[in-house]
């Protein structure tokens, strides 16, 4: 699984910006799901801290190729502008799989 990465981005979002954020992210994912190296993604909200939202993405590529290829896509520009305009805090982290399990 050398070229399979998991990107987890933690967002801090005030309640008043949540719906706009989720809608824009949904629009972005209409494009992302068509990318050849995309595997899966989910958006989860902390049940005890509703301002904490995690975006979990799995890709068949390296962090370097992701940064070069994916972040340059034109459809991401509007999302990046929204992040800045709404002053949403974002903390990304890269992970590699060291073990996995699935339901039997």
C-alpha cells in the first residue's frame, strides 16, 4: 500500500458557517469522485464538539503527487476562497495504512 494515503483534515467551523461549508464541500466532491486516484471519503462531526468536523479521504497516490495534481484542480479554487472568507481553521494530516480490517 505504498502509494495509498489517507488524508484527514480537521476543520473548526462556527455553527453559522456549517451548512455553507458542507454544501460547498459536496459540490467539490461531485468532481473529486471522478478522479482516477480517488478511493473514498467521508465527512464526520464530533458528537461532543459540533464545531469540529473531520474530512477523511483515501487516495491511491503519494502526498507529493496529491499536492501537485489534486490541489491544482480548478474546481478547488472556490472551496479555498470559502475557507478564507469564512475564516475556517484547517489542520491536515497524512496517514499511511499499517493494518486494516473489514467485516467478515
